[in-house]
């Protein structure tokens, strides 16, 4: 075991927003870890799910049927660790932290997966809500978790995804507190970016999604809201990890929640207007 | 053989725009055939590709890698002829006309595929440009082929799709002549509908796509343009048929070009603003 809590974490520093995507990947490859919100600002970040070829069909159908949570940005050939989204990147080493899953159990959280790699792994890169944070910020919507230097809070909901072959599981959401005056803007701007989760799945009381306590997220950190803020919930690319936990494929690799793959693509490429 | 040219075609009539989706499907199930542009106006139409389960993974990766031409709206379980897009519909009978492919060769164009159905067929429903025609018309862009009562012209281009597993082939496009005064509107409105091909892949001289003669489309009918009209080309859901021709899977079913599956979904559901 090599879990986050067992050792000191090198936190991404305040200059990270100005790094180029390649610079960020080189640092993560060298062992730097931490949440990537705001890193290499303006460049698209992605969720990672790698499964054996035997399970890849199930994953792709699951993604098509749950497009809001799992918008696919790229699919690799089996065994390949390269992606058209970042030529020169190595998917085995260039994320800050990974999760290794066996039979649905988290067994390791290493900073690279060289020792776990298999020749039959198909990697699916899935859009991330960090991408629309750029558009929301530009439009004046405050991003509380970035201001507070913390990872976005994520919650497992009571909504089930549409199952696909051997995969099933609950919808996972990310939450951002939004002032009422900015709610319409937040909805409109994220809707214009359908490949990175699009508009919210829910605004308002967390009970609507079966979430008991916003102060205790299932992934990421709690965020401090202003008194009038409305909790706004977007479908989250951690949803495939919840499907892995529920469906127990024999083996899977993912990113650690909030510690994403940084691509060479620009956020504005995913905006349709 | 049961090809279009061998027998009279019952053409969809001028009242067809007012049919409900179910009414349209019942008529097609009963044997009515013809291009579906404008039929059950306001309801989303879809391209069909059904392949044996053994080829379905190749198709899904191909669709993800060529999303502009192949935006997937639904994937069925193997053997199932039902879709979440139109509960009650039967994918084996409810399209006006089908194409049956063996080893990449067109072997039949029946009005149902009951005799060809297999228990291992996975059906993929792909977005269709007829969906954004609604938005373009609403915005005042003339739709020449609808005015002329003909099928939209489609062309095989010199651009190759990104290959996936055993599938490869050229990009197919649909073309609409657009007055210069409406060009910006046509681009903006279609861009807002990324799940039904989004914005054009090319505007202007057809040579840019390796198309020699607009008067001789590879599928559909030629369309008469006004003198100032600019030819505008959108990625087309017939692209998977071109991949079937090029890649020669042992068996596939598709819709006949321009004779689509009519879903219960509304066109505006696919507009992101």
C-alpha cells in the first residue's frame, strides 16, 4: 500500500497556473502530487480510466449511456500510453496520483503506474469540470474552492447511472457554491461546454440527490460557502470510479480524484459558442 | 435483391411534417418509404448502424474518435431492437428503408430487416443533420433541398477518418447551399447542436474536400443553388456506411441514406443554448 495519508504530499504551488501543460506533466512525472484545479490554466484536464480490453466495451457503452458524467475525449489502442490530446505525454507517469483497483477494491495510490501497467489496458480520457471553471470565472462566477486553495468537493448521489453490460453504479457529482446573482450565468456557461459535463444536474438542497452532509464529501475537500450561496451540482468524471467500486472488474487504473491528466487542448475548444 | 431502383417508391407526402413520430414509424413499418427530411417536424432523426457484437467495440471506438461525423445518441444491448429514444419503436421495421451489407458489399435494400436480424446485433443510433435544419430554418436560413422536395446531397470526401481497430474509411458530408448573408447564422446555429454534427467541416469550393462535381452526389439528390449561394458541408452520419464499405465487416445493417429512424426526442433537446 502506498496511500496518500501515509506520507507527506508535495502540494502544487501558487505558480502552477502559469505552467505549460508539458511543464506540469514533467513535474508530475518527477513525483509532484496534488489537486490540479487551476494548474496550467486554460488547458483541458481529463479523468482517466484504464481497464483490460475485455472490459473496454462495457466502459464505452457505459460512457455513451451516461454521457453527462462520462463525456469521452479520447480512447487509446490497447496497451498504448499515448493520446492524441497530448502528443509526447505518458499516461503511466504524467498524472499527479493514480488509483489502482482490484475486484473493485482500492489497493494502491501510487504516483506512477509503471509497475501496474498491462499490455491489454485500454485508456479512456473523460472530460472534467475544471474545464468549464475557466468559462465560469471569465463570466464572473466565483470559484470558492480555488479561492480557498482546496480540491473541489465530490459526492456519491442516490441517482443510479444507466447500466451497461457488466457496469453499473451511482452518479457522482462535483459541487460549487454559487451566489444567486450568478446562478443563471453558471448554468448558461457550463451548458455551452457539453463535452465537459455541460449544465448542472441539480441546483439547491443536496437532499434532492440523496446527499446528507455537504461538509463531508466522498472525494475532495469541503468548501466554505457564503451565506446566500446555492449549492450547484455537476455530473462528475469520478462516476466511472464509483462504477468500478460497484461492479468490481478484476483490474482498473484511474486518476486520484481531483488530480487530473493535463492535456495540450485548450479549454475554449470545448466551448460551442 | 430488393433494390430501390427495381420498384416504385411510395414517397412521403406533403402532410408528413405534421405526423407524430409514432404515426411516422407506423407508416414506415407498414411499408411506406422515402427521404425523411421534414417528417414529424421537430422530432430528432437518427442514423442506424447495426453490427455483430464482435464488431461493436470497433464501431464504438470509431464513433468516439470521429465524433463530429458519428455522434452516438444511443447504443442497444446485443439482440435488442428497442431504444430509450423511442419506447415502443422496433428498429427492425420502423425505418423507411434499410441497407444490408455483407463483407462491405450492399446486398439488399429492404423496407424491414426481420429476415436479416441476428441475436448478436448491437445497434448504434447516430445524430443526423436533419435535427439542426429545424434550428437553421427557425433562424431564417433557407433549406433548398426541403423547398425542392428532395433528399439532401451527400458526398464521400478525400478526408480520412481517424481509424479504430478494424474500421477505417473516408469522411462523408452533407451539403446545403447557404446565401452569404445567412452563412454566419448557419455556422452559429449548427455549432450549438454538437450532438447532431455541430458546425460545418468546410464552407466554399468543394475541391477543398476532394469533391469534383456537386451535381453528382454519392448519396441523396443534387440540389439547385441560387447564384450567390455558398456550398456548406457538414459531417454526415452516412460516414459509418463508408467505413463498412472500406473495412468490410462480415455483416452490417444500416438505414438507407436520407431515410432515417424517427425518435420521440425533440430537436431542441440537442441545442445547448
